[in-house]
C-alpha cells in the first residue's frame, strides 16, 4: 500500500482541509513561502508515489491501481497549490510593492 494513501475519501478530505487552512494562513500573513512549501510537499509526494508505482511487485494489480489513484489526486493538489501559490504571490507583491514572479492569474479577473 502507498505511504500516504490518497485514494480513500477520508484522507482526501483531511488533506483538503489542511490545504484550505494553510491557504488561509498564507493569505492572512501575505507570504507566498508557505504555499510554496505546500507545493513542494505535494511534488515530493507525487515523486514518492511514482517511485512506489515502479518498485511494487503486485501480481493482482490492486496495489498499482491504488497508487495510480493516489497519483491522480496528487496531480489535482499540485494544480491547486500552484494556482494558490501564484495568487498569494500576487497578493504579497501588491502588499510589499514589489514585482511578482508571474502575473499568470491576471486573466482570471481581467475584464475583456
């Protein structure tokens, strides 16, 4: 079985609650480093799941299927944490009056 099993609904819910709490903390103190750490944790998690997928010997395929589900959930959390990192970085840049790393989320709220 995977080290961190994100194929179960309860563990996904706990991870989502932690994700939202970290995002709220990061938004409150206006520091993008916290969301960057969260993104790095999810990247490390997906790398460990990929290594586990390659290394596991499973004649029935059940464990590989579970790890594949975990990898899919990891991708979703990586996408969410990357978007939240860009968002908090933009907030931090406006607060400190510095240049943002990337203004890639501008098209979300840009009036056409």
